DNA sequence: GTAGTGATTTTCT
DNA sequence: GAAAATCACTACA
């Protein structure tokens, strides 16, 4: 019998302060049942986007068509389209009515690497194929079609295997012009898959 | 190795 | 009409 316990994170994991959720997601595994097969990866870089008082958060100016999922219940996926060609994956956090989420920026492939390579023909290096939010979605095959999935369901979720906590560092968030004073980017200092050093 | 910039289209003002 | 939670390519060191 196996001694490795795998556990899908429950909704209560996401129903907490966003910065805590972001921090605790590092080292956990994203699992996605795509039509081509199972994909999984170890999360090594995330960013927190926290409600109306965070000017960099999509929810800062209230509800819109795009961000309404962020105001819904925690434990759902928020996937948006950016720069005309990329998607970014987030997990919605905190109570219903509060617009917050964690952006998944980078991960290390664990399962389904061949599918990821097919989805990202320009980037075949295992250590870099998920190193960036746009690349992660492209390699996983995530699009607007996967916006609003329930992370307590079967198709997309995060699991914990009782892994040791990684060495976590924090820094300013990337690619934004406001709110850079908040150090809400967290990453595994020992991983080479982090998007920027 | 780093620095600068063009691609491409949805979303919001 | 402008900006955008990015990436890949080019030039140069």
C-alpha cells in the first residue's frame, strides 16, 4: 500500500486571505484533465490580487463582464485573455462578493509533458515550458472555455501530497504599473522554472 | 548573458 | 481609442 497521500484542496482552502492562499499554493500540484490526457505540474510562482483596494487587481474598479467570476464563490478558475494572444490562469479566493484571486505564474511539469510540448511547439525545454502565466496556459491548453470551472470538481483542481514546504521568497508583482509596492509575488527560491530571477 | 521592442485583439473608457 | 497580470525575437556584450 502507498504511503503517499494525495488530497484535493477543498473550497475552505480558497476561502481565506488571498495572500495566505497564494503562499500556501507553492509546492502544490495543479491537475487538469484535458481531452488529450492528464496534465499536472508543481506550482513554483504565484501572485496575489486582492480586492478593491489593490489598484493592480482586475476587481479594483468593480464588477465587469470579464471579472465577475472573481466576485463569486472561492475555489473557481478565473482565466482571462491578455495582450491579444495569451491567457492567464487564476484561482478565485475569499468570500462571495469580494473580488480577489491568485495568478498562477509558473510551474514544473510532472505529468503530460508530451502534451505540453505539442501545445507549445516553440518551447520544448522541460524546465521552461511552464515558466510564465501565458506559457503555462498555452502548454496546458487552457482558454476562455475553462473560465469559471469549479476547483472542487473533477477537471481542474489542486492537490497536496503532503510535500515539504519550499523555500519561499516574496517580491514585487510583474507586468503591472500600480501596486508594485506590495510584495505579493511569491516563488520557490530553489526552482529554476520561476519566470524571472 | 542583458536590454529593447513588435505582435495581436479583447476589454474598458 | 488606448491599455493590457506576456512572450519571443533582435541586437549587442
